[in-house]
C-alpha cells in the first residue's frame, strides 16, 4: 500500500462521508433489507426515557399508569401482527411472532413501478413504519389525555436545547420539553436503529468498501489498512461490526433517538477532522511512525536474495534456517528483464554467504500476532449491544438485559496450529440451564451459540480469519 494510494483512499472516504446523511438514508439504508422489532417490555423502557426527560418519572411508577402503558403496548403488538399479514398481499414478508414479540422483515426488492433513473427498490423502512403508526398515534394521544385527567400533566413536544453564544444560538445536544403540546405518535416515538447497526456505522462501512474498490486493483490487506489508519490517528470504532447489509429498528423514544443523532453527528465531525488531518500529514511527505507501505525496490531485492540463499540451505539435512521472507509483487516490476538479471547476480554473489543456524520456536513459544489488549477491549465494548440485538426467537430473548451485559471476553490465546482462541464468560446462574445437556437446554437457546455468533460478527472488522471460541 503506497503513500499515494493511501492518500487517495482517504480523500475518497472524506468526500463520501461529507455528503448529507439524508441521501444515504433515503437512497440506500431504507431500501435494503429492513427488520422491524417490537417488544412491549422494550417499548415501556423507551417510554420511561420520555417521562424522565420531562421530570415526571414518579408518574411512570404509578400502578394505573403502568396498567395503561401495558394495555397500550399490547394493542400496538396486535396491530403490528394484523398489518404484517396485510403486507403479504403485495410483498414478500417474513414474520416471527409470539405473545410478547414480533419481528417483521422486508427484503431488498425492486419496485416494478419505480423510475429506473432513480433507486428502483422499495422503501422498506417507510413501509414497516406503517405497521404501528396508527395504533401508536392512538396510544400517545390517549396517554396524554389520561395524564391530563388523572394528574393534570400535559405532554409537550421535546426540542433541542439551545444556548446563545457570540451572535447566534447553538444546540447543546440535549433534549428538553418545549411549549407545544403533542399531537401525534412521532412526538414521543421515532423509528430508531438498534445499537451498532445505525445509519452512520453502516455508511462508514460502505464508504470504506467503495474507497477500497476504487483505489486498489487487487484486494487490499485490511490488516495493513487498519494499521495505517491507526498510525494516522483515525478512529474507526464506529464502523459497523457485522457483515450484513440489513437494518433493524424499533419504536424508540424520541428523546433517546434524537440524542443518539446528536452524538452521531458529533462522531461524524470528529472522523472527518481526523481524515482531513491525515490527508495533510500524507501530503507534506514527512515520515510517519508506524506507517506500513509496499516494499521498495531495494527491500524486494534483499528479500529475493535472502530467499534464494535460505531455500538452498533448507534442502540440506540437519540445517535449520530462519523463516523465508514473503516478497510483495509489483505490477510495475513484473516481467522486467533488468530485475531478473539483478536477482541472478545476487544469487551468484551471495551463494557463499554463511547462514547461521537458527532454531525456529515451537508452537508454545510462538508469540501471538494479535493485539490481545486492544481486541479484548473492543470485544467487551461492543458485545452487550451485539448480543442484545441477536436475542431474537428461537434463541434466548432479550428481557432484562442482564444476560447481554454479562457477556465478556476474558482472554485471546493461540492454538497449537496458530489460530486465535477467544475465551468468554457470561452469567452462568441462571442462564447455564439453557446449554445443551442441561435441564432446559436446546440447540436454539444455547447461550454459547448466541455468544459465538455475536463474537464472529464483531470479529469481521479485524480480518482475523479462522478462529475458535470457548466458554470459560
């Protein structure tokens, strides 16, 4: 990876991410495979955020308020089921549901009536929102009426708090209650993407893929690329941590969704600043510590000469040599007669060089190539959200959040054959009973299967390849 190709990659990435997020959302994210998930218990937790943001959390705990919310959430669940069945008349829809849960999926599908000059696919996000819109409107307006009659409290539309700085008002990124009374369901709830699979995370992943495909004729080493980005001070922890191109959303608190939006906007600004600073650093030609690039002609020459000598001694019994260096090929030098001649000369002149006997370390003493400390930290940062997102039937279902938050990676070792082995643990009491072989154990509900899937989703960003997981 040359310095110029890395700079071109960063410039393309910066240009793509500088575009408005709305364009990506409407033309790409909304038209891919989308899943809508509704759990009454999760719905109540989101509503709790609205009460807390309005400083009326004490009302949320009232028995009559809890009963109203429980009944309303049940009606929304029923409405989602009925509407989803209606989707079957015009669309290929997948429905997974029980008395406490529903997941409705619309696959990425071309719309035969669409203008071919534009994106021809259906807007799946907008379609899925219709599952709950009418019943949510009824619930929110009814809740406001209930609170006014029982507690003399009106629910008002929230808005971003603004402070006056210099000669203009600037948003603080904090949602507060305004003066206007709510009039519809979206005043309290919005379609919010699940943690780790939002618009920004996916947009960055897409932009990286696009930039790589444009700037490298062969598939670039992701490990080298990520190492170079780290050396340049670019933080890519925002990149989506799974390999799917689908989106999962639910009815999320407006306060929570808007606050997350403010945070995403700030994260995007910071990333763009990092990209622009990195482009400037590459532009002034100053050496950058830790930056990996393609081998220079001299380095390739030295490696080829060393390789020729080591291969000669490897054929002799009782001689142990050091590892033969890998030689990076270059299209520019491929087939060059001059280079071929130099190589032959090098072989002749170096044929008499004595190669010291070096014993290769065995598997047990071989140093792991994986940055254990950083990988463990990243895994444990992302695991609770990824596990929670994967807790869908027929696997264990998300209820209190205790299981998801208890999952953590404890260590990363190396097997005898050199593959990573990721050790993890979780709250064994009471969830171990669902492991196969125990009293309530089934293949689908086995916590180990769920955790393994989640770890592998996160691991895709490291380009680890083959690895194992084990429960401690």
